[in-house]
C-alpha cells in the first residue's frame, strides 16, 4: 500500500501539464495535433508490419581485415569510412565534416575534403569526456553530452578544430543504467531537446520528476523544462523535415512476464513516437498503448491515470535496443527514400533467440499513420546466436547525401551511398530545362483509380508508376506527352489491397513522388 501511494504521487507530478494553451505552431511542432488520433485507440500492443524487401542483395564488406556478408538493397553500397574505437554519436558540421563521439572519452573530426570516401585526417577534438554520446552543432557551435552529467559547449577554432576550452551549458540529473543523453536542435524554434533515461529497467528507485523523459532548453541552457515523460530510454531523436515534429524511439522494459519466457522474449515491442509537449508515454506502468505492466506494483495503477498515457505510432521487434533515428533529407537516394526514417538497432542482450543488430527504414504519414518498416542493412549477426561482429549505434546524413553509421563493437563508421543508375538519382532537378509538379493524388474507390494532376511549363514526356513501400512497381501509365499547364491522369488501382503506396512521375531525369493511401 505504501509503495502504491508513493508511485501514484510521483506519477501525478509526472502527468502535470501547463495550464496555458501553447501557440498552434508549438503544438504542431510538438506533435500534439498530429497525434490526436492515437488517443482514440483502444489499449493495444501491435507490431508494425515488417517484411524483408525482395530487393535486398547479399554483398561483402571488409571490416578490420575480415570479410563479412551483409544484405542491402540493390543500388546501394556500404563501405568503411573511418576507424573510431567505441564510436557512438555522429554529427555534421556546417562545412561538411563528420564529427564522432567515442566511449573512450574523445571527440573526433573526420574531414573528407577530396570526397574519396575516407577521411583526409583524423583529428582529436577533445578528450577526458568520460563516455560521451550526444553531439551536434547549434549555430555552428559544437555541443556534446556525456555520462559526466552535463551538456557541454566546446570552443573549437575552425583552423585546427581542436577544442581549446569547454563550458557547461546545463548540468544534467545523475544517471543510473541509462546515460547516453542524446539531443537534437530545433533551428526553427531555437530549442534543444535532450533525452534523459531512467535509473534502470522498471525499478522503484527512478526519480520520476527528473528522469525517464525528454527535456527542452534554450541553446544557453536557460528555459530548462520537462517536455515529455514516461520514456524509459529514448535515445533516437530527430525532427521531421515535413512538419518539424519531434520523433523518438524508446528502449522497452525487460522481464515483464518473467525471465526466459516466450512472452517476455516478444514483449514489449520497441516503440517509435511523435512526441507531444506535455505528454506521458506510460513507463513503467504501461507498454505499447496503455497495455498495463503485469508486474506488481505497476499493475495496480488507477485506470483513470492509465487513460492519460499517449502511445507509439509504430512498434518493432522486442528487445533489439533502438538507438539512432534519422529522417533522410538528401537528394541522391531514389525518391522512395525521401523523408523515410532510418534507424539503428543495437541488438538484444537478453532475448532468445537474440534480436539482431540491423538498420531499418520506415515510412509513415506525417501524423504517424500507415507506418511500415523493413530491413535496410542486416548481416551483423550471421546466425541465431549472439555471435555478432558489429553493433550499429547512430545514423546521420553527410554533406554528400550519403548515410554515415557508427558501430561501437567493430569500432568503425560506415558510409552508405547510392551507386545505382544515375537516372534514379534525380529528384526535383531541372535537367534539360524540363520542370513539372505533381499534384496531390485522390483515390476514387468507385472507379478503382487514383486521379492526380501534373503541371508543366512546356510540353513534356511523362512516365507514371505506382510502387509499393518496398519499391516494387505495381502499376504504370504508358509514357505520354503532357501539354503546357495542368493535365489530369488516372492510374488504375483495381486488385490492389488497401494500404499506402508511392506515386512516382518522371520526365527527362526529373522525378517527383507523392504518397497515396488507398482505402475502400
């Protein structure tokens, strides 16, 4: 009874929301208006559809002198960019240089000014930072966080990149098991969002007022406040370039149905969220969306309080430790991947069979609906044992629009580049002076077709395709000439199941894509 009263009082503090109504743009940025649909759902924990794409191909990568087989989609190449021991967080400077943190207490700068896919030099920017993870640039100034309990601003002259001094931007609460303290900067609203993990798994010692949450602050550390609660360890953070909403993933609880059981091996699913200002996501009282933690005393929480918890937009395999999360903003990947969400999964430590380390790609509407996820790179765990040769951590985009991925077990940074046919690279370009825009598609269940418009500034040859989320072509319209102005097209959808698809139009190297949802 005593524990129940203590926990209830702590949770009531955790659930407190600001009375003042925030401006609409703040609500949109924090995801509150986008995810209003979640609160209408019934309690559930539902795995988001996963299907290995047929386009994955096997290839070989040499890491630390040993060849390993990996699987990656056709047209992509993964190579070792740099060797950095215990590499964790990654960031890109304004002049296109990759920076990396290491659990050896150092920060590295890796300039590649000749663009040959390997660093021109490896510069040690700073040392003595304990176990730093979070790293980023705010108004061209370098910030980093570490297990030493602080967010730092590092003074780094552009000539040498070696830090001459550092100052504490904000002290952070003492940590327990979770100390990564990753962060992201919202340049539109000039806010830092930093995650602070719980003390442990689902223990009663966590300080709910200060831990298991995402906090907001100004670049100088002022305005520090709790932004969202109930997140056990939300390491992966990024802002949706389409809406500026904050997205996060979260490491779920262990042993909720008893150690070694099949239920525990498959629950709770790891979760992905659009973060709403003031929301509580339920840890440790719930998992999924309002699914009660069966372990006493967590299971005794009042139903009215449980109903205040928000939930995820997607759920994936349990216990695979989601870390890095990144929206692809570049132009060199095929249009299918634009605004797609890439994530790194570190792999499980307590699941049987072990959840493998992998890189996934996920597509979802701006409000999180119609989420679909699939493997992008796998092979780090060749069999059903935990005999792994690599464990991926963070993922970012370089100035060359390639993806850069850290691996703390192999001690390397990978570079993933599109090396497929050049005509698939062009997006929103103006090759041969041809420009066109693709209107919002409008599915019509009565006619089993999708109607859409294309605007061209001069007569142009247009090709149109309908793809599934794995990039497979399902429908097409024979190439035809579109006259100056607006032309309406109709693409048949008969025989296709309800779901989310990609409509792609191309003309002389220019490509435009829009997502279309078919519902009958």
